[in-house]
C-alpha cells in the first residue's frame, strides 16, 4: 500500500505521517515545499523508516505533481498541504490563493490522470482525501453546531481559499467520478504545533515572561481537537469513508479563547511555577478583522458511520500538550529565535 501525504512536514501532516508509519505497514511519501511552518524535526521519529520518503516540491508545480503521481503510483492521497494561518492571510492573501486553490487543482488533476490509468482492485481502492477546516462555514451564534450540510460562509482570505478548494474537490468527484472525500475539522492542538498559533504561542510567551495576547475580550469560542485524535479520524475516513461524502471532525471541546489561556496558565503554575501567577501576563489586544465569534462541530456522522471517538478531553489533551512543550525546548527554541518570535500578526495592510 502506497500513500502520498501532502504537507507532511507541517503540524497535522507530520502527526499523520508518524501515525501511518507506526500503525500501518504502508509506504508513505511526503510532498512538502518546506515553507516556514514546515519542520523536518517533526518527522525525525520516522525519518529512518524504510517506508518513509520525502520529496521537497511545491504543489503549485503541476508538472512535478503529475510526475510524482506517475512514479509513486499511490493507493491513497491525503492532501493537507496549505497555507493555514488566518492572521497571515489578512496581510498576505496571495500565497493562500496560489497554494490552497491552484495547488489543490494541480493535485486533483494529477490524481485524475493517475486514477484513469488504474484498473481492477487498484482503481476501486484509490481515494483522494481533501483535508479542510470548519472555518469555511463562517461564524456561529451562541447556539447550534456545524454539520456537513451547513452552508459555506467564509470570513477570511484563508477560509475563503479553503472553501474554494473544497468546492473544487467536490466538483472533481461529481464531474469526473474521482473518488474524493472532504473533511472539515475543528481547531487542532498538540505536540509539534508551530508557535504562531494560539496555544503554543501562549505557552512559549508565558515561559519567556512575555505578554499573553488575547484578541478582543476573549469571548470568541472554538471547538478544540487533539491532533492525534484528528489523524486517527483521517485514516479511518480515507479507508472506509464514502467517496463524494463530507465528514466533520470535532472534539466536542468548546472553550472561549480566554478559557484556553487561563487553562494554560493554571497548568504552567502547577508544572513550571514562576515568581507570579502566569495569568498576570494576560493582555487584551485589538481584535483582528473579520474574527468569527464561534465554531462548533457536530461529528455525529463520523461517529455513527465509522465508529470514531475522540480519545482526549480538552483537559487531558492540554496537559499532554503543555508538558510536551516543557520537555521539548530543543524543538521549539530554534523556531522562536529564527523563524517566529511571537510578534503580532493579523493586522490589515494600510492602503
């Protein structure tokens, strides 16, 4: 069995690759451009496996994608390569359009040509899993959940680019009968998370004694999903999900941003006590443009059809996450010193 994972050096992608190498006998080829958010150290646990291969390439290179598909002959394509940070999309949307839309198109076309060449069991087994986000659905009020039939209403350049990619993936299934499955997940967290995102940013700022920035009044709500639960879901969906279907993946762990930060502070007070309470570092800052109020996922379809359940609660997953950052300074310190030091992102460019 051969699997291609695009974006496999990123946060979720590397967790997926580690899972596939550890828990299956598949050969896994990672395609990754190795942008700022990619980190080969996240793949160090599997780098010596004879079933792992890395190809450094940009999914926007259509000829390269076609060539890789022809040489690798994958049974599964798990497409996670994307520009993902909402704040960066606000002042640099072009990269999101190129990678998330045009790159996905190139992969779909390469997969379509590959699928057309297959016969028999290989053809019937092939799947293209397009991994997306709950942000395509827009913002919820105080009630309700996102389901697979919720209308798309993206608010940011990032979510709009992912929505466009979702529509392309679904259209390639309907038009060309390409066996595509789409997943939309809630906010991920866990080990190896690039420190521009909320949870690792707060952990590392707190350890450095820096301000802990919270947008607005901290009342925005997200549903949090431990990354290892997510990748288990992705592999189950790739193997047993229905082509043409969408599956929502959520952890049923809604928290306000303020509650998330306060949880981290309490864990650090316990695990790495300082001269003062970490929550004293909390600082409320100007909100970002188009900040959705609330996300919450209904994962009933996934649970009922495929028997998946999240293994971590927010409390157990957060404790594991904070402890991992305390134990793995060698992973995150080079990123903080040379790639991203915690500066404010997400401000709209001045015209």
